[in-house]
C-alpha cells in the first residue's frame, strides 16, 4: 500500500511535468548517485534490497560489435528489467583474455578463440538484478548456436560456436572474478532504478 502511494506520487510528478523525483521520495535517502568499488554479490544496493543486486558480466564479442548488434543485446537486458551498472568498449589484450578464459587454455580451439577475441573491439557490461547470472545464461542460450533455442541471443543471431556473439558469466564465483578482471571499482555505478519496486518484490 505504501509502495502504491509512493509510485502514485512519482507518476503524478512525471505526468505533471514536475522535476525529477528525488530519491528521498522513494527510499527516504539522499538524492545522489553513488560511486565506489563494489563486489559482484551478495551486497546491498542503496535501496537496501539484498536480493536484487546480483551482478554478472556480459561481453558483446567482436562479431556482435562488427554486426552492430550491441543495441539489440542491451535492449534485451533492459526490457527484462536488469540494471546496467558498467559499460565500456575496448580492444581486449591477450593478457586479460587469457585470464578471462583461463579454464580453456588446454582446449584445441583456444588459440583461435584468443586471436578472434583480440582481433576487434568488444563491448563489456555489468548488469545487476535478481538472479541475473542464471537468467542471463538462459537469455544468451547454448554455447553452440546450432543448439541454442530461438529467442535466445545466440539462437537468434548466430550459427557457429566460434562466433556466438556474446559472453555471459556462468556462476556467482565466475561473475565476481570476471567483473574484477574487466572493471575497476570506480567504473561501476551504484544507482537506484525508480522502477525497482515494480519489477521486483521487496
Ligand atoms: P560459454 O561462452 O557458453 O560459457 P565456454 O565453454 O565457456 O562457453 O566457451 C567459451 C567460448 O569458447 C565460447 O563462447 C565459444 O566462443 C568458444 N568455444 C567453445 N567451444 C568451442 C568449440 O568447440 N570451437 C570453437 N570455439 C569454441
Ligand atoms: Mg564460459
């Protein structure tokens, strides 16, 4: 009930063209975006909701960037309700990539994977939300696009395992390790989505 009242006040202010709602209206806290070093999970966001702030690493691989799929991939995570807390484009070094794929170094395809991933820019992101790691893996689909379900990123946009468009962390430990590998703490933004109480139960 209290949530409904708060939402009605916010919506009323939006529709009446008023100023943006301060966070104090929503959460009884100061209106500010907070920066700082963050662990992937578990931790509390500034909303105090511990269960919605799991984080995962998503990388749009070189084929995804070259095929201009970045926007469509971001859109899928946004429309699902997840919150973007980190985003950058870079040409990844062999050093970083070898750490990222440290479990695959003995695989026969590893040299070509390394070459391909370092051959052109990637877009790397950290997404946050309730069960984001598991949900992202489902959204991304099977490693081999030939086996990926239609409706998944790989099932919709790719056909070969060596060019499967996107990376998603596969576990909590993996996500924590990968986020720390790709991002400095101050590159992640701790901010509150005003729709958080609509997309997730407190
Ligand atoms: P994942 O990306 O679904 O987590 P992993 O087994 O961790 O799959 O493999 C990492 C990446 O290595 C894959 O996304 C894919 O780009 C590449 N890869 C995996 N298996 C093969 C293969 O058999 N041939 C070529 N590339 C592969
Ligand atoms: Mg993997």
